[in-house]
C-alpha cells in the first residue's frame, strides 16, 4: 500500500497518542530496567493531554504516516538559537509491521524538506545508545555524531547520542 504523509491536527491527537505508546513500547521496552518506570514515562509522554498540548505549539509539527491505517509518525521542533537556527527531530517511529518498507526514508525526507522550507540551516536528533539500526540510518544521510547527553528517570540512566547535519 502506498504511504501518505499528512500534517497532523488536534483531531489526530488520540491516534498519535495511541500510536506513540504502541510504537515506543514495541521498539524500546528492552532498554528499560523497570517496567513500572517505562509505563510511567510512556503514559506521561504520550498522554492525550501531552500530545494535544504539543500539537497546539506553533514551533512543533507532527506528521502522520498512513497506508490504509496509521503506521507511523514524526514530531519535529523548530529551534532558533542564533547561529544554530535549525530543526530538532524529536521522534520518528513506525509500527513493527511497517518497518523495512522504505517508509522511514520517505518520512525522514519529508521532515528534512519541511525544515529547509522553514528556513532551518541545521538538523539534529537523538539516538538512544545501542540503537544501531537508527544510527546507521541517520549516518546514511550524512548525519554525524556530535556529542552524548544523559537521559535519566528515577530508575535508570541512558545515553543519547546527538547527531546533526547542515541542510
């Protein structure tokens, strides 16, 4: 089935919240030591209220990837920090069934094109340490590892690799 990409609206908040929870849990649960900590984080990150608030933020854009059903999404934020005027890709997730079909490349290309059109000169994102597939994917676009940051919850600490590229 052909992939369609559309800019999400408030009406898509419930779909994005459910898709966010499902895709995050299916791809990232094995990185968490505490199931309770994971569930708390996912409920907070993808609550209907959190997604709705994010959709209402004019500096943030969500894209919904759809075949016959919603299969993935991207969230990105315009960053205006002087010389580093750019875009941060916050999320780009697909269901397990939709991975490996080229949809990730199509959605990533769309996000980068939108970032360029908005005037961004730089594009960056985070890759969780150990997520080698994502690292290889982004490096295939010429993105480079810039630095590491620490992500902490009450039960664990993870390393995020920060990648970036000029656009």
